[in-house]
C-alpha cells in the first residue's frame, strides 16, 4: 500500500464510508463519533504532508 492509498482509506473512513465497499456505514457505527472523525482526518493530513 502506498502512502496515497493509505491517505485515501483514512479519508473514506473519516467520511463514514467503508473503503472496501464504498457503502456508508450505519449511523451508530463508531466512525460517526466526532473524536474518531477528527483523528482520522488528522492522520490523513499527516500522511499527505509527509509526502509533499
């Protein structure tokens, strides 16, 4: 997996989307918790900055 692919996976997860199927996860899934969303976006942006 490349850093770009990893960043894409994190972005999908942060948006509440299953990266393997493209389907939106259920509303009660932990991916919709604000703390998790923020952490995933921070991870995604951290990866992006490393490879600029």
